[in-house]
C-alpha cells in the first residue's frame, strides 16, 4: 500500500507539474492579446523601455514603454497588466507614496493618473505642449510635478486635479524633476544645462545650480534630503550640497549619455545607468566607483532600487529588465520581450512565421498564429532595415546599415552567407518569383542583382543619383523596379539582364516603397511627398496619385488578390485603398509610433505592420473585408 501511495503521489505531482508548465506557457503569450486596437488580433513585442519604477510596497514594477505602461510582479517577473490609452510614447511614470496611484507622462502631451487596484484611468491632466519628459509626486501625494519640451515645470493640485502653477526660468526643454524627501523643495533639470531649485508650495525660484555643460537628464535627492545627484548627457554625474548649492564632486567613468541616477534607500550608494550599456555603483561620500554591472547589451535607460534596498532593477534597449540582488550582485531574474524600432516585416511563404528587422541589430522570428517569439537572429552590426523570404521559404535575407546582406536558414537560425559588395546602408531587398535572384537597394546609390543560390554578384544597376530606398520584382520576374531618394524617380529594369527600360517621373520627393499588383499591371509607390502613386507597369504612365496621409508615406503592399492596397506612414496610420478606383477603404489605427513597414500574409487574411513603437501588429483582414466590401 505504501508503495502504491508513493507512486500515486508521484503521478499526482507529475500531473500538477505538467499543468503548471502548460499554464506558464499559455500565460506567457497571453499579453499578446491585451488591449489591442480595433481590428488587431495580436501584438508581437512589448515595445521600448523608457523608465522603470518600483511600487512603494515593493511588489510591483511599472515600466513606461512606447506602447503603454507594463505592470510586472516584482518577485516573479510575470506580466500583470498593460495600461493603454496614451496615443504616443509613454516616457515617464511615478507612484504616489501610498502606492494607490500611478502617473504617466507621454509624447501626446498629457499626464494620466491610474488607479493601481482597478488598473483604470482616474483622470487626464492636459496643459503641456507636446512631450512630457518627467513627473514626480510630492511625498504627501497632494501635488504632482511635471516637465517637458515646452521648457516649463508645472505643479498640479491632485485634490482638484488641475494645474496649480507653471514655473518658468529654464531656457530649454525640461528633462527631469524630483521632490525633496520633506516635500519642501522641487528640483528640475533641463537641456539648458542647469538645475533649478524651487519652493514646492509657492513655486518661487530658490537657486540655480550651474556646473554641467550639457543636458541634465536625471536627478535624485538623497534620503536625508541634504544631497542631490544629477546625470548629464556628457557622461558625467554631479553631486551637490542642497543647503549651500555647492557642487561637491563630479563622478566620471561612463563613456556616454547618463540616462538615470538614483540613491539607494540607505543613502550609501548612487546608481547610474548609461547608454554605454553599463550600470555603475558609487560611494556618494568619496566618489569612488564601487562596482560596474555590464551584462546589458544595449543602452541602459533606467535604474531603480526596491523600497527595502535588496533589489536593483534596470531596463535596457536590449529588450530586457534585470533584477539584481544588491548583496551578491547576481541577477535574480531577467524579464525579456521588450523590443526596438521595427524597420521591416515579412511573412514566410507558408504564412507560419513573421520576420521583423529592428534597430537592435537583430531579426526576430515570430509564430504568426500564437505570437510566440521563436528566435532572434544575431550577427549584423547595425540596424536591420530589410527582410525578405525566398519563395520556397528555405532562406531569409536581411539587409543592414552595416552595409551587408546576410542569408539565414529560418528554421535553425543558422547564418549561411554574407554578401558585402555594397559600401553603404542596405535598405531594400526582394527575391525574384523563381527564387533565383536577389535584388538589393542601398544608400550607395545603386541597386544590385545577386545569384540567390550562390551569393555571386550578377549586375550593378547604376543611374540613380541618390539612395535606392525601395525595390520590387514584377510577378513574372521580368521587371525590377527601384526608387530613388534624390532625383525622385522610379526606374524599371530588365529583371534578368539588369538593363534600364523606363523611368517614371511624377513624385516630388524620395521614393520610399514599391509594390507590383499580383497581375503585374500596376506598380504602386510610396513617397515622402505624402502620396501613393499608381503607375501602368508596362508603359510607365501615371494612373493616379492617392492623397490622404498627412506626412511621409514609407511603404506599400498589395493584398494577394489585388483588391486592396495598404500604405503606411509617419502619421502612425495604415491606409487601405481600392487600387482600381483610388478611393480609400478605411484606416487602421493603433500604433503609437511611426508605421515603417507592412506585409500581407500569403493567404491575405492577415496584415503585419511594424513601427517605431517597437511592435508588430497583426490585423485581421477578413473581419475588415467583411465590414467594408
């Protein structure tokens, strides 16, 4: 009987263990469905990290990101919620001292106050002109201070939820604010290189601290309120005596922009985070560097101590949040999934995978059905600006600002070959329909044709006088189109021999995107002149110029059935057009950054869009078609 019970207990444990693993995997991807814009079915990536803060009880970490505010369990790193509503990048966040309210400031010019328990917006404070760069609660929770690129510091009464005072004196955009622990003094740092101290109740200017030579990016008071530490974008850190305004010392050791500074809760350590990928720990009394944490592989943009001082959290543009044990300085946990600007997107021929190239120098591969991150291909030395699958799906090509093209096995992630004939950024790629040729466009003013199987250069297509930012093959592979960033021309070439056939003129600015209709009769072009061009692909005649975007149009894509043309723009909008009539069908709104790329799935049921908000959105085009056609 004992042996039987032992086996039953073991069996029960295994069932529970497997169930937990399944639950963990399920919940790990659940966030791809949170707070999606209308018409979207998934969000790939969590956006860029801008600032990190601990809740006063130490149980929650809040992350200001390019798509909203993420809330994480501070002990497990599990995603708790995504707060959305801002229409642009969220730059800054702050918890009230009782932990019941979270404030967020955004590029949309507003500050939102959130109820942490219900995770709902309480109110919106409007008044800043454009971007809000920093916010801070007073210790008693009655006031909120904010600053932004309108050069002002603002004090808000949270009792009446209205602006109390506007503090003027800085001569350039505000970057950082902090209240003293007793709430009597407000400090602000600015791009004018100064730190100003204000009476937090009257708004009267008390003193100006001069010593930095460039933008003051971050400030923090010591727990006793006697010392102020400041970070500067010239890589230096200043330490100041608040009672006298004296500059005590300068801490040097970083090699780039200081993004964040903070005191430990006991006041014995200063932490600094920098764009040099490092986190430094300093003794505030001697200025001696105590330790350097260099595990991040991208700029470290924020650092914060837990209230009990036992954990330090850091966030980086490498897409990770790291939690450090302050006794051993070992990483306790790493939260991944945050992303960088998405420059290019492409579907695999079977529609199962989405590839995205980004400014973090990598290509991310995503499961198009589940949103699961499958792989990250590393090797490029700079931004990946173009991605393209071979027609048989066996190869993924990527073009980079490191001037190279890399060929990959998308199943294994193995690097196959590097093509390095271009001498400037590679920004456009396209495979011929038969998969035998690969075309590339570069800022070296040339398009090139390559043997896609061997990587052998075939032809250099000369004639453009500016960056070749767009390239596309016709469906029969006989014609290659390339777009110029200087003479505003589109050139048509023999897709095999590389001979120039026609020049299309009519746009008034850089050609940024090209796509042939599935039947090959129409060529669509995206342009910085805010228009989408439709051209007769055989004669080169202009059919129509489509207007509606309010700023640069960056890319175009035809649906596989040819019934819809999608265009993406810096206006953060994807427009859908009827290519026969030129009439707009509708628009897809949901990104909080410029939309840089779009691509249809092979079956036309899904559209992928990549943005500077660091995410790829997948849109349900069947639902859209049912509503509009």
